[in-house]
């Protein structure tokens, strides 16, 4: 086996719940081979090391001392992401970093610049980038079956049952705050689906009654062309009451995607006869439409489409200055197998992100969730945090690392 085709040795830093989930998800990925784990808690490291038959080490320094480690997976709490990723890049390793890339834009920029200097691959675990539903919507926009979104909305009623008053999640020094620790996923998803870098943000933060932590935040992020992305995160619910909804307004169509690990999307669209025929061909293309490299379909995916012809008038109709003839109504569903498939979809999305790193390390190019994606998401989150603190809209700084959306890599 030549060096170009030999599996890359993977060393994991952080053997907590997510670190274990990550290693389990990628352990059988072609082109990757777990070789060591590290954690300051020797019991956690030993347990995970035994499960995968690899050495358990005390920390990053010991991990980087091993020549067989070609990729470092960073699964520490957020405050340690930037320093850990930087040390690994300076040691000549590729990096797979759990989100956020850093807890400040300055630190995220430094990591991105380090990756560029080192000539190593950096992938940020923005799992929505590797979710088949979002990838399918991007493809439908690219094919003009869906118009570019005019509005992006995400509402997240999340669980706080496991977040006690002393949990690091509530501590900005450790997590960066809700916008940074959690919101980066959705700032990044909006950037991908809208195809543009954000310009400015207004935000509000609400503190729990009785002097508790900030447990609800909202942000309105302005994108070029007058496109508005609205985000709300509320950590106030029981597990069984969690709910999330992403909504895209395409003008003559709407996409609704449920769950923060989405498994189902519904599209409602008005179209002409050519469009109706194109939508009717979609079920036969389900495999290609939902394809994400490294994500293994389980066989239960479906893309049913129903077209109601002449559901509306054949006269031209107008919205926001755009006039169309659109008498036919389309209802399409992108289904990954229902709620029971959510753990599978989460695991496979992480696996696909790791496969992206392997692909770029082997063949060159730019990862889907690259350093620029990680940096931009943190910059928006930091601007939103400052806007909520001050009550004043904040610009999102122009960033220079890597290509902008739509630019060649």
C-alpha cells in the first residue's frame, strides 16, 4: 500500500460523550484508521481506547508525539478548540474540529490562517452541511426548481433537562454563549442555502426569570440583496417537547425542514407545465438528489411528489414585483426514514464530514465545511452576541480566508 492510499491515522482529543460518538461514527470509514485517544480523565480515555483497540493517552502532547497520527479530531469543550486545533496544525496534522471552530472570531481567524499556512485540511463539524435534505435543497436551487430563498427562518425550542445551573453551557468563558456554542450550526446553514456571506445582525437575549441564565436568544441577520435570516434559540424545554423548524421562502415555493438533525422536508410550490413535469421526474432521481459522499443510505429514503394541475388560475400572478404563470401546485417530501432514523442520520452526517477531510487530503480541493465556513459562523455569532448585549445592530466583518460562496476554490 502506497503512502497516498494508506489510511490516515486518526487521533482523538476529548473522550467525552461527543468524542465517543465521533470515533464510533468514523471508525470504519475507508481511508481512516483510529490510532490513539487522549483525555485528561484516564478512565474515560481507557474505556474508549479499549473499545477501539488503541492506546489511551493523557493529552495532546502525547498524541502529537506519535508519528502515526495524521489527523487530529478535536472533541474538547469549545474554549479549548482553537488552541488544540492550532497546535495540531503546527505539528503538520490535518484537523477535524467539533463546532464552534473557536469561541471568538479573532481566534477562529487565527486557526483558519494557521491551516492555510500549514497546507493542511481543516474540516469543521457543521453536520447540517452533510445532511442529505439540505444538500438536496441546495441542488434544487441550483437547478432552478426552487428560486433562491428570499427569507430563512429557524426556530429552535431545545431541551435544558441536562443543563444544570453549573453546566459549562451557560458559562460564556467556556461555551462562548448560545449563539457561539449552538447558533453556529444554523448561521452556517443559512450561509450555505442563501449562497452569501452575511452583512449585519440585530439580536435580543432573554434571561430566565429569577436571575437565571440567558436561555433564549434571537437574531436577524441581513444578507446581500435584502435577504433576511431569522434565528431563535430557546433552551427551555423537556426532551419530549423539543422541536425545531427551518423555513425557506422561495417566493412561489416554500421549504419546511423539521428537526436540528433533519429527517424530513416538505416543499410546496406553484409552477408552470414545464416545472410540473420536472417535479414529477424527481422521485426517479431520489438517490442522486440525496447523495452525500460518505453518507450511507439505509434504503428507506423516499421522495414522493404530487402535482395538482390547474389548482389555480392560469393568468399571470405577481409577488414582490416578479410575475409568473403558475397554475399547478406541487407537494414534494424529502424523507430520510422518519424520526426513528435521526440517530442514524446524525452519525452518517459526521461520517460524511470526516470523508470530506479524507477526500481533500488525498485529492486536493476545498472541504464543504472548511475554515472559512467555521470562521464566518463564529463571526456572525460574535456579532449577534454583541448586538444582544448592546441593543445596537452590528456589522459582520468582511473575512479574507478562503473563497466566498460561489467563488472557485
